[in-house]
């Protein structure tokens, strides 16, 4: 359990942010599961990943209820962290993809614990690639 990568530890345990466009996970297209780099808790499915143009891996829903903890910060941003180990993952914004652009079956599986945006857009989980590891589906 855990990662010994100093940069990943800086992101997960100190809340650092990796520079935009630097994570190889930003460009990952394979099917699989994105896990916490520290404790390996499954956080996001590749089915919910999309290109937000932000420079960080982005997802419009978490993989299951209560896997990602949310906390409102002083400036109004919402920090997200791994519910299991408390590792900092990134932030959530209300400018995700529109509901109409998404797979309707996937929309039926949105965890109740995910944030509600109050508009036609889904949340954008903007996640540091250094905070995750990818487990590709075996086929």
C-alpha cells in the first residue's frame, strides 16, 4: 500500500497541484479503472473520463458512492479527496459535459454522493494524474 513517488506524495499528502498537461493519464484512452495512487481505492471509471481541455484528467462522475470526499474550501472551490486514505485528488467544478452528450445508461449510475450542479451540466472532477494509478481492463 502507498506510493514512494515524491511528487505523488506531495500531491496526495500536501495538496500540491501538478502542472497542466504533464500527466500521461490525461491522454489515456484505454478502458479501465483509475485508483488512488496511495491506497488503490477505485475512484473513477474510464467510462466517465472525458477531455475537458483543462490539462488534467477529468471525469463527470465517481465510480461508486462515498469513494470521493468533498470539502468546500475558503475561496468556494470544492476539494476532492480519497474517502479511504484522505489523499488530495484535485477539485470539482460545475462546468462538466452536458447531460445530452453522455451515455444515457451511464447517467443512471451516478452515485448519490456526487455533487449536484443545479444546471444542465455535470460536475467536472479535475484530478491530478499524480494522485491516481490506472488499472487497465483485462481483455
